[in-house]
C-alpha cells in the first residue's frame, strides 16, 4: 500500500513528487500542479503532503499518512474553495501560517486546491509568502492550467502537469477502492469522461444517472421554439434540484453546529444581535457556495450534452474511436442521422458559448435559452 495508489495513470507525476520526498536536492518550497478537471490534482497534492510527513516516505498506513490524506494532520492545511473565490483575508491567514514551523511533522504543507480562484489582492498576499520562502514550509498549489494562474506565482513554483487518466484506469480504481461492479464502473468512467469524482457519483447514485440521461434526451430532440424554451427551463430545474439536494443537509448541519458553538437556543424566536450577525454571515457564505455549485452543475450538464454531439459526429464521420456514451448507442446513431456534420459542429459551438457565458456570470437560464434555440433540428440530412 502507498499514498500514491489513488494517483492513477500519472507515472511521471508520481516519479517527480516521490523523488522530491526522498531527495532534498529535488525539493523546492513551491509546487504548482495543473491538469484538467478530474485528473486528480487534489489527490496528488494530498498524497504528496502525506509522503512528506511520513517517516517512510508515503507508506499509506501510518498515522501521519492517514491524517494528511484526510486533512486532519496538524501540519497539513488543505484549502478547498467553497465560494466563488479565495478572499484576501484567507490568503493573508495562509501567509501568516506559512511563517510557523511545523509542530509535529517534518514539514508544514499548505495545499491550495483552487489557486486559480484567488482574487487579485489575495494573489498579491500569497505571492509575498512565495517570494520569501520559509524553511520547512511547502506550498502545493492546484489549478486547471498554467494560464489560470498569475505569472508571478507561476514563476515562483515548480510546475507538474497531470493528464486525464484513461477510463479503464478510473474504472479499475472504482472497483478496487469502492467495490463498484466492473462494467458499471467502466460505463460510469466513460460517461464522466474519466473524472474520478463524477464517475464515483454516477456509479453509486441511480438518481444522478437518470438526471444525466434526462439531459442527454434533449440532443436532437428540440424542433421548435417552444421545445427550446422548455428544454432550457428543464435543464435549469435539473441543476437546481441537484444543488438543493447537495446543499440542504450540509447547510442545516452547519447552522446547527454554529448555534451549538455560540451556546444559542435554536428554537428561540429571536436571537441576540451577535448571534444574528454570525448566522447571517454563515447564510451569505452558504449562498455564495450554492451559486458556485449551481454553475458547476449546469456546466457539467453541458459537458454531458456536448459529449453526445461529439459521439454523433464520430459516428457520422466513421472515426474509429471509443464513444463516451457507448451505452446510449441507439440515441447517438439517431442524432448522427438527423444532423449533418456542420449541424453537429454548430451545436457543439453553441454549447461552448453557453459555458463561456455562464462562466462570465450570465444568468444560467438566459444562456441555456440561447443555446437551446441554436440546438433546434433544422431538418434531416443523411
């Protein structure tokens, strides 16, 4: 067993990070891990932190490894962004933390899972800490690509790039680690386009699989303006339902925990001002988190929809490639037959534009309506 077991299909990355753990001449104070969503950036970052703290360089079994991997180690700080951005206040707290020597381990490791979400002022605060490295403190920064990180931070970090793992590697991980049926694991890995977290959710949750199938039914099934408006509203509703399901219990638990910490009576009709202010701050943070999660859910639905048009284009062109939606072969062939290659490419462009608009804070429903209008089937071309 090793901390690197879950860093799948990344032999070069594992070799680079493992060498740094074992050879101080290969070590540096700042690391930047990039890779597409689902490539395992956060998993690799946590494994690296665990290996640095482990007396045996990442055995995966000792107390240091287990606590570092789950984020409870005293000298490992994991920053997983819940909101739309990382504020300057949090960046300053991290910079201050970086000045402290490790308390129980060999290193103080600060993992920032979404360094691309730093605000401009937060990036400046973090940059100062990287410019003045402290002995025994290691920064492990994660982002989708180099272009998502400001150049001054990039220049002060060693870059390690992860690739998208194969669907087969993801399926093997789900079977080995989570006991998922091999065929279901492979179908889920392909549907998730090798995103480990999404593949696991699809494999475990029939509701998630059904929501995905409902989204894909719109491919090739929009024939007029009314159907386009209905499709956009349905897509927005699916995303809203998933957001509510994901955040409802967590929000309530956070509120209960806050009330307990403040010694407040949750059944009281009114609360003192200092309690009301802290509850209001929590609710604001939860709303921001839900906004980000909702955008991510919509974007994921659009990626799923894009995958079906891509599959249809591959079938129409006769390209010898594996289909993302191999389990929906009949639907893929129907879309391929009812669209010309040009229409399929235009549909893919329309989905891409919608994703860009939502990322730019356009209200999702407006972006979806514009997209579904463009997805109307103009006529059958075979």
